[in-house]
C-alpha cells in the first residue's frame, strides 16, 4: 500500500487542513487518537478541532490538557453531545480549505492526509475516502470484522469490501473540500446516524464527485458483543429509513437485498406452518448464510459459528430498524444515540 500522495500531478502548494473529531466519553483513548493525527506527515499546516460533548469521564479535562500542549489543537464545546452537531461546530471553528473527518476510535493509515489531499486535487472530487479496516482484538470482534467485509453482511459498499478507484455513492469518514460542504449546509443535525451518507447525497446532487481511493485506509474497532452489534445495525437501519424518506432517489439495489431477504424468510417461515413447502425459502437462506460464513471464516481465521451469528444479526437488525423507521412520521429518534 502506498503511503505517499499521488506524484503524477505534483501539488505546488499544499493547502491547510482542519481535522475535525466528534468526541464524548473518550478520556481513555483521546490522547492516542490525537497523537495519531499529529504523527501524520503532511507538507501543509494541520490543525485539530475537537467537538467535545458532555462526558461521564474525564474527557473534557483530557481535551483541555491536550490543547495546552500546542496551538495546533482547539477544543470546541458541543452541548448536545450528538455526532453531527459535534462535526458542524468543529468545522465552523476552522477555516482551512480541506476538512478531514476523524473519529475518536479511528486509526488513519500512514500518509493518509497527504495522499487524500493529493487525490482531491488530482481528481477534482469534493470528498475522498478509502477502506474501512476492522482491527479486531477478541474472537467475536474477528467474526464481526469478517461479516462486515462480506457482501451478505453489509451490501458490498466499496469502502468495506474494496474495489477500483473511482466515483462512489459514499465513503467512510471523508476528506472534504470546505467550499463544497459549506455550500450544501454541512451535516444534517437531525440525523443521529447515516448523516455522512446523506451529506454525500447532497454533494453529488450539487454536481460534486465522491471518490473512493483504495490506497487510503482507516482502522476501526468492531462491536464486541451480539447486543452491541444488533443495536448498532438497528440504528443504522432506522436512520437509513429517514434518509430514504428525504432522498428516495438515492435507494440502491444493494440496500434492498437485505430487507427483501429477511422479510421473505420470516414470512415464509410463518406461512410454512400451513404450507410446509414454503419452508424451502428460509432453508435456502440458511444455506447461503452458512456457505458464505464458511468462506469468510476461513479467510479471516474466525469462528464459523460466530460469523454465522454476525451474518444473521446484521441484516435482521438493520431490516428491523429500517421497518420501524419507515413507520415513523418525520425524523425522530427511538433513543438518543450520542457520539461513541
């Protein structure tokens, strides 16, 4: 993997960069997260803006201490504690032409900012992102990591399964052209989840290009329990329904496969009580899940049983959230989901 910016079209003057981070309850990890950003080698100026929400630990104290260590870090208050508002207050606090989103638990690959800015300049895109790489530490996390790299687990988005460099619907986190995101109004603060995908819809509607560069990567820690995984994907599905209601033209076939499969499986299972032949539908689904689980468990050295659990949990939880969200009127949250 190349860590340098593209060299076929050298950039004479590297633009300043604002790194924006939504932070809450991150006292244990915040120092390492900031250090990882500070270790990025970039020819231009980099400043870090922390959108810090009300925390139950010493996050605010740690953030203040980090700000005192150099003028490259600014703490911005985020009273709501919500991710989109944290990102917006942090973006508005800066003025650099390039905005880099980084989450509290994410780990940028070496040279990430350098290459991403080069890719922005080379392609004329308004947002650039790369691969979301799971960094698992427990057996269950390894199983979740395997499931999320499968088309069956997450629908085959490029930033999860990889692919060729080029235009895409959305990317993980993102490195943005400030003029472009300010022109479309930044993140929609009504969306507790899926606000990144919705922002990319508006960027593309405005004529911009969202670009996937597989030589960029960001590490993240998968959920560590079945309940945490189910909650995560229920919320993803719930807020996906809100985005679909706002932008119905944005629906893609890969987003329809999971709910159609889950609904077909459940309804056929119920109907099979009276019509046993219909049991073939859930049986076929179980075979597909098992075969895919065997394949990716082998490739990722994960437990097959745990991978099957993850592959079943993700689409069922996502579909349940989607259906609940579709039945709601307007954009409302089933429970407040703050920055994690």
